[in-house]
C-alpha cells in the first residue's frame, strides 16, 4: 500500500525546492519538478529508516 503525503514546493532562481507537509524536516531540491519529486521520495525513505535492521540501538548526542 502506498502512502500519500503532501509536497509543498516552490521555484527558486535555479532549483525547485520542496518539503513534506507532514514531515517538514524532510526537504530537498531538484533541477526539474520531476527530479524534486524523485528526490523527496528518496529523502523520505531514508529518513523513515526502512533499511534499519532489527536490534538497532539509539543514543542521544549533542549537536
């Protein structure tokens, strides 16, 4: 089942920029609107850590 999310996007001088309304911390760019959509899908999948194995650990760090 595919999940549907809302892409907020705009055109800057050089790139299309966008972020997901439901996850505003996920933001990316593309030279075309199609590239932006592809990049935001990739960024979402990376941020959701679909490929993290069972038994993972977490640790708080100072930034």
